[in-house]
C-alpha cells in the first residue's frame, strides 16, 4: 500500500528564456490554495492526499498543469474555482473533471 492514497503534483516551473511556464500563470498560489483546502477538509496526511510542488513536468505550454496519481490524470486550471472542482469531484468523489483534463 502506498503511503498516500493520492498524490497531486503542481508544476511550479519558472523559465528564464521567455517560453511559457506554469509559474507565469499563478501556479504557486493555486498549489498553496489546494494544499490549504485539503488540510481544511481533513484530507491530508498518511493514507490520504498529498499536495506537492514539482519542477518542470514538460507540459508548460498547456499550463498551468497538475497531475493526480496513481490515476495519472493531467489537469489544467485557471483559478481557485477550478482547483476546488478538482478537489470536490476527483479527489473527494473519485470523478475526474472532464472539462479540465489534458490528454
């Protein structure tokens, strides 16, 4: 059994060469919001959900991006409403949010 039921990695990559990057789209603030919300819901800790920062996940042109494991579902998002929908639907109910999924 895994130490966490689900792991969510948020790309926080910052590129210095002018190419698109998740950091340019508010990824850090949205990752912090997700982490706080998971804690507030009592869903963090061993056997539950872990919200992590990640370096480049190599999909910055679609960003910001996050990926949920073990399912391997990739998301893009634009605001706290999107993050809350991912939490409420996918992380709590197990139903991926189709409108935010990346292929």
